[in-house]
C-alpha cells in the first residue's frame, strides 16, 4: 500500500516533494491520529521509524496542499466504490436516477 500511495502522490503533486519523508509515511502518521491510535502527530512520530526530524515532519505537513488531501480521499473512495460493486455490496437506490445526499446540519453554509 505505501508504494501505491507514493506513486499516486507523484502523479498529483505540484510543488511538494518527498526529500526526506515519503508521502505514505505522512499518511500513516495522520491515520494514527485520526483513528485515535495516537493522541498527536508528535506521539505518532515518536512511535514511527521515520529517520527525519520531527521538525521535518511538521514542515512536510505544513506544506501539504488541501487539494492533495482531497485527491487522496477521492482516490480511496473511487477504489472502495469499485470494491463494493465487485462484491455486490451496494445498497438499493433510495431514489432511482438521483444522487441522494444527507444533510446533517454540521455545515451551515449549505443551508443558505
């Protein structure tokens, strides 16, 4: 999986680089924080095998473009959708012919 993520990153990055830290390593650190395995990036870093300094890790995170994160989520969702279809795990359409979205009130800008 790390090789696949790094290859994907190489196709979408613009000015970002992986001089000391692979993109997959940054993804791995962030997954530990998001999934509450570790309480912080620093904690995840201290339990990792990344050879670069913690300052380099934070610099890499600081330079990460929002479009890169969005693209990664889109790529993973596309692959997950294909897997779900292959396994015939799709739910029946709520309104055939329409894309249904759920609004839960957590984004007031959408309510305008």
